[in-house]
């Protein structure tokens, strides 16, 4: 595993077409922005694992809290289109 240090607004480029940007650092949470071609699936780990198990995103995301979170941390009743 490659471990890198980045500050707010700094980024990492993967394979010339995927960019990960540190959007915000708040306490022990880091918000990341992902810019990737539409044909490249991008999921949070728990969503990826649920898809691999054949579960729907709505059943798996935030199951503990019974809520689905959008990219801006607001709670909604339906899963977001992209993770």
C-alpha cells in the first residue's frame, strides 16, 4: 500500500485520468472528491462490498443508522446515484 500525506485542496492523480482531492478536513474526518471517467465505477468500501454480496445499496448503506447519506452528509430516503 502506498501511503501519501496531503493537505486541504491537494490531490493525487491515478493513471492519468482519476484525481482524488482533499476537499475538507474536519476533526477526524477527511472529505475527498473523486474525479473519474463515467465508465470507472467509484464506490465507498461498504457499498462496494454490498454490491459484491448482491445486496441493494439501500439495504446496505448506513444500515446501522437506517439512513442513506449523500456526498454532502445530508440524509435522504433514497440512495444517491453515485457514491
